[in-house]
C-alpha cells in the first residue's frame, strides 16, 4: 500500500507528460486542448484545496485543545499539537494558491513566451507546459514538508509516526517512480525509442573518473565542513535536524550495508535521471539545482540546504561536462560513503545526505 501511494502519483504525472508528447507530435490541436484543459483543472483544483486549507487553518488555529476534547476516543490524538498543524496548514494553503495561480498564468502563451527568454523552453509545446507544472508541484510538496516538520517535532510521538513510513521498498518505489517519470517525460515510445531515450537522458556506459572522484571528494569534505560549521552557527537547529535524520535514515542503517546501498543507489539513480537527465536540459542548470535543493526540505532552512544547493549545481556541471551516468556515480558514492560512516559510528545521523 505504501509502495502504491508513492508510485501512483508519479505514474499519473508520467502519463500526462506522455499525452503532452503525443499532442506535440500531432497537427490536430484537439489533443493539445485536452492536455491544457487537464492542466487547468489541476490548477483550479489546487486553488480550491489551498482555499480550504487557508480557511480551515484560520478557523482551527487556537482551538486545538477544544477540538481534541470533542474527538471520539478512537480518533483522539492527545499529544498532537493541533494549533501548530493549523497554522502550517493555513500557510501551506496560501502557498498552494500562489503556485496554482502561477500555473494558470503559464497557460497564457504570451506568459510562456516571456519565460522562454530566460529559460530554455518552447512556449508552443505542451510537454514543456506540463514540465513546468511538475516543477510547481515539486515546490508545493517541498514547502509542505518544510512547514509541517516543525509541527511534527513538537509532538513526542511525531517522529515515531514519521519513521513508520520509512523502509527499503518505499524508497526504491519512490526512485523507480522518478525514473519512469523521467523516461515518459522525454517521450519514451511516444517521441523516442529506447536508445534515443537513453541518449536524451544522458545515460551511457562511460563514467568520467576525474569528475567522479574529484567532485565526490570535494562533496564529502564540504559535507564535513558544513556539519562542523553548522554546529557552531546554529547548534539548536543541528540537533533538531539530527532528530529528523535519525528518524528518516535510522531504519536504513539498521539494514547494514544493504541499507547503505539503498541510500546510495536509489537516490543516486532516481534523482539524477529525473533532475539532471530529464529536467536540466529543459529547465536549465540553476533552476534544476534550486528544485533539487527544494525537495530536500527535510533539512529545514539550514546550512545543510545551502550545501545541497551547491551539490545540485556541481552535479549539474558534471552532467553538462560529462553525462548523467557520471553524476549518478557521484551522487551514489557520496550518499553510500556517508551511510557507511554513519554505520561505523553506530547510527550517527546521515548529514547532510542528498
């Protein structure tokens, strides 16, 4: 069930991207109108959702205790900080509305033409329109994580609940979903055959050893320096994120080397094929690196997130100068090394993993 919950949304987005690819290949505009209409409905649905969250948060903020008293015993959550969740929900609702309105603006051809002056997109292609909406969706999910994590930390049982959804299958499912989304997004079996898809994603059998070893070594030194500096500048925030990392990555460390391989390979393959392979040639290096950092908001707004942004820029440079296979090697080796260090240190948090 957890695996399906991770895979199904990505498969749905992949199908929408495949439909957009098909629309771009047809001279009949009917399919394009269908894609634009579906995207518009998603935007309008998001505005409705954001409005409901904003309204509910405003109503329930400050009334958490009274709500808990009224809940039946089987639904009671005595340790849950309802007020914090209400405020986070209202804030997220406002963000969702802004992102959805941005999506609606992108439906206007003149707006897309303006965007195309600063981003490598074709304003007339439905595929690029859907890709931009995927980026907005990623931002929305990232903001939700950043907003709700502090509320979860206020709940003594919150981290235990968070850790329950962590396992080898969900993490592999999530990253397999990223690979499928990337392949469908660049037109697998719609615009490109299998070989052409691999070429578009930058996947080859060659790994550039100089870039692999050089960037990986720099990244590991930078991670250790970031962790040291973080402890000096903001020790409270470091301790807070350590608790989150222990909840998220602790279960993987319990699997020993198999857990370390999962942390390295799953994220290395899935995230690099999606971000560096599929997204970067279309959205450009800076925006892709920003989105890459945004999906790591489990580290909250901290020095770790700055480090991950730098890593996104470096991995993007590796992709540009070599290929996606080399960026996968860097990402996987970096994460695997940190996981093994955590394993040797008897479960010390993995910081800052990517």
